[in-house]
C-alpha cells in the first residue's frame, strides 16, 4: 500500500509545475512592448503576429510599421491613419499621417484632407487642444475672423483657417462659397506665439492629444496584486492576468488565496505521505 501513496503527490507536483509554466507563458504576452522609443502597455497593445489583442482594447492596437526604413508606431481609426508621437500614462499624442513628419510625402503647405473621427474609441480630446476650421477653394467673401492662407490660394480661389470659438461656431459660410471644409484639432501651445497662416503647418505636424484615464483604476489594482492588465474582447470587459496563470475581471488577490490553498493541500498531502 505505502508504495502507491507517493503517486498522487507526484501528480500534484506535476500540476504545480504546469501552473508555473502557464504563468510564464500568459504573463509574458502582456508585458509592455516597445516601438521606436514608446512603451506600449494596457489599454494599448502592439499589433504583431502573436495574439496579444487581449492585452488591451481592440480599438487601441498600435501597429509598429516600417516607414522609409524606420520603425513608426501607427494607429488607425475612422478609416484614417495616425502617427503615435507620444504615449504617457494618461495621454496619447497623435498626428494625422498625411500631414506628419513621418509621411514620405511632405508638403510645405499641407492641405488637411479629413477630420478626426474618434467614434467609440475609449479616448477623449484633451483640454490642451484647440479646434481649427479650414475652408478650401472659396470664391466668395472671407469672414473677418478667418485668416486667408496664401499658399493654398491663387487668383481664382482662396482658402482660410480659423480657431473655432463659440462665437464663430455657428457662422453661416454660405456667402464665402467654399468647396470644402475640414475641422481638425491641434495642440494649443504650438500656435500661441504664431500667426495661423504661418503656424498651421507646424501645428498640424505636431498633432493633438487624447486622454485615456478610463481604465487606470482597475489596472492599478491589478498591477498592485502582481497581475498584468488586459481586456477580453468577447466580453468587452477588463481582465487581469495573474501570476498564477489565471485571469480575473478584478485583481489577483482572490486567486493568490486559491494558490495558497492549493499549496497548503500539496503540503498536507506530502506530510500525509510522510506518515
Ligand atoms: C509576421 O509574419 C510574417 C509572415 O507570416 C513574417 O514575414 C514576419 O516576419 C512576421 N513578423 C514578426 C514580427 O514576427
Ligand atoms: C500594419 O501596417 C502594415 C504596413 O503598413 C500593414 O500592411 C498592416 O496591414 C497593418 N496592420 C494592421 C492590423 O493595421
Ligand atoms: C512624451 O511625454 C513625456 C511626458 O510628458 C515627455 O517627458 C516627453 O518628452 C515626450 N516625448 C516627446 C517625443 O514629445
Ligand atoms: C504618471 O506618471 C507620472 C510620472 O511620470 C506619475 O507622477 C503619475 O502619478 C502617473 N499617473 C498615473 C495616473 O499613474
Ligand atoms: C473640439 O472638438 C471636439 C470634438 O468636436 C470637442 O469634444 C472639444 O471639446 C473641442 N475642443 C475645444 C477646445 O473646443
Ligand atoms: C487655383 O487653386 C485651385 C485649388 O486651390 C485649383 O483647383 C485651380 O486649378 C487653381 N487655379 C489656378 C489658375 O492655378
Ligand atoms: C470621456 O468622455 C466620456 C463621455 O463624454 C466620459 O464618460 C468619460 O468620463 C470621459 N473620460 C475622461 C477620462 O475624461
Ligand atoms: C473571454 O471571455 C470569454 C467568455 O467568458 C471566455 O470564454 C474567454 O476564455 C475569455 N478570454 C480570455 C483570454 O480569458
Ligand atoms: C472583438 O469584438 C468585436 C465586437 O464584438 C468584433 O467585431 C471583433 O471581431 C472582435 N475582435 C477579435 C480580434 O476577436
């Protein structure tokens, strides 16, 4: 009889070894990734060949793309591409790819083609931004508050830009007879000392800031309990990957207890064997 007893405890040792291995495997997938000097971690994630999507929100994937021989972090939403200029623990700075310094097509006098559609992204415009309104190819009369852009105008058609204020927001542009209008956002500080007509190319290529403080509470609790933050796309909920290989929707305090219980059972069965 006594020679048969060690078997269950051997199985338990195998089981704990298994837990240990899955821990390493699942935890490493959600460790921060890097792209061109940026640290990418929850709720963002780096798009690669691995299925690391569950490390962040599906819509917050960053594509580390090679552009003109250099690694560039890029994001896509609303059908447009953005260069990720910076990423901090509370905000992300994006530049419309068409007018960014990483685009191989550079224009001294860029004509912005589209607005910024955040859609359902879990991000908000920062208060450091300023909204700009561009009107292109107009033939009528410019309103007094707009700045005509000489390099985007010629004898027959003019273009202009203005900062959107509550007073100008509802202006009727009918008498300006413009062919196209684009609303966009830039960092306020870039334009503070410059005239709009001279400063707008640099403002566009510096980009705008978005805040993403939404998930930090959950994530902080998860990390405090030695977990790594993730996101389950199919349940659309926050996930915490614990160092024991399990995942929870809160933090790892509960599962740590389970692991302690498990270790206790192992120890107890081993002492039973010893008897
Ligand atoms: C991803 O997979 C493609 C082909 O499947 C391969 O060419 C590429 O090198 C892989 N990239 C990484 C980062 O593993
Ligand atoms: C990432 O960028 C590369 C190169 O531009 C592109 O081929 C690929 O489709 C992009 N992947 C995603 C998921 O956007
Ligand atoms: C990114 O943001 C951090 C924190 O605000 C700042 O220290 C750093 O200089 C920024 N990097 C770039 C490239 O702007
Ligand atoms: C963000 O990082 C800065 C240091 O770079 C730190 O002082 C601040 O507390 C952090 N904020 C959050 C919300 O984690
Ligand atoms: C700019 O526009 C966005 C979206 O329309 C809005 O959420 C934001 O409050 C505006 N910012 C300013 C400074 O007017
Ligand atoms: C003037 O500019 C508009 C677009 O800004 C263009 O369609 C038009 O052909 C230009 N006319 C001349 C004479 O260059
Ligand atoms: C972002 O905007 C949404 C909807 O307006 C709001 O519920 C949320 O609290 C905002 N988040 C931040 C970080 O401001
Ligand atoms: C996400 O949630 C679904 C449904 O609860 C579950 O089957 C799946 O295993 C979860 N994904 C991960 C990576 O835990
Ligand atoms: C994530 O969920 C959305 C909505 O349920 C779905 O459209 C999308 O295909 C899912 N993506 C992945 C990678 O599972």
